[in-house]
C-alpha cells in the first residue's frame, strides 16, 4: 500500500469539506493508498482530524516524516506557508517521492527557483492542485475552444473573489490552460484588500499573446456573495462557465430574419464527471507512484505552472509599481 501524509487539517484537507472533494476523503476512497498521518499547528485540530480519518496525528513534521515514510505528502496549509513546508520536506532525509501542494505553490520567483532546484536535486515531483486541470469537463471545454466550432477568441471576461494568488490564480491558470496562451497585462488596479494576508484582490486587463483577445478580470466583494465565472467571446459564439464551473452555456452566431448577426443558445452536451477533481488527482498520483510513468502527470507538475506563476508575479509587480 502507498502511504500519504497531510500537512494542515483545514477545509480542503478534509476538515469540513465535502468528503470526495477533500484530500483525506479522496485518499480514503482510493484503494491503493492509506492516510498514515496528519499534522496541524493546532494539536487539537489534528487530533479531531485523525479521529475522523482514522490516522495518527503528529505534533511536528520531522517526527511525522521519520515515522510514516510517506510516498507522497499533501500540503494543505495556508498559502503563505506552502513554500516553507515544501522546503523543509525537500531538505529532509525522509523526503517522499511526490508533493501534492495546494495553490499557490509559492509566492515569488525566488521561492519558485529554489523549489525547482530542490526537486531536481532530490528527484521529487511537485503536483499543484489547480483543480480544473483534473476536471474531465474542462478537458472537453478545451477541445471545444480549440475547434472551429465557435472560432478564435476575441475577449474573455472573468470574475473572482478573495485574493489574486488565493483564487485569482485559478482564474489566470484556467484561461491559460483552456486557450494554451499567455496574458500580457496592460492594466492592474486594486479592488479589494484581504486584511493581514498581503494578497489584494486586483482587477486586471490584458491581451492574449497569440490571439490578441482582450482579457478583463473583475473582482467581487465576497462579503456580499462569491462569484467565480468565465465568459469566452469567440468569433462565432460564446461560452459561459458559471457557478464555479458547474454550469455551462453555449451560444452560436446566427442570422435573424432582418439579417442581423445574433447569438442563439444551443443544446450543449458535455460528459459528466464520474469522479471529483480531487479523486482524479489522487488517482493520477497513485498511477505515477506505481509505474513511474511521467505521462500520468502531464500538465499538472511544478514546471507546467511556471507560465501561470509568471503572469501572477507580473500582475503583482505592476500593481506595486503604482503604489
């Protein structure tokens, strides 16, 4: 049996999330792996988590690594701690073969380069949990956007909440992933602050590098409600992704009775997800750990996200230059 260790016992780890969308829930569902232990800076939180998932709780990372010898570790701690925890693990003599890290994997280029160096030195793979890359429906959407069905992109509108790096990273990565393109920012402005977290929720404008399509990313104040959605305007149609990626609407260009070109919603069949994104991620990780075939982890490793990280760093630098 493969063994997993979880660092950070909050919502996404399994503290209060839907079972199969959490790390612990998906690990328990996968028959090839067991959850060997968990760690949290709040001992009581780790204890409650360990009782829920029938694993051992640890008070420090060093002891957990020495006693469990995990095949992979899920890092589910707060954003600002991801790099330090990953660095400590990678410098340990009990380093696992793979780290599964919540986004953002790190916060600046110096951290990123150090992770690249350490993973190369230790021959460890980092997988980053940008969830829509593990979503079977988004794979189908990518095929649609690259087909001739609705033509080339002319504008992308998106809305997010709660921090450029925390949730904006999902917006930027999803656009880049679906279109296989890079955004060059032309305007960045502060919209909302995230108190004490150093991760402002910014509004951004840019241009896609290959297609020249305009990109407009708006910010939502989550004290009212949370919005996370996309609106792809293409030459011959429009794709809307709503309700955090659970609802899709496709419109195609038609000519009406007075010769105006308008959009008409069409029936849009998209295959259902038979597993949660987290289940897909854990399954792909297990596949890799069993046969060491890197194709199981195509488009989800550390280097795959370098373009996304560069776009985030560029947006942050542009914002800071105007303060």
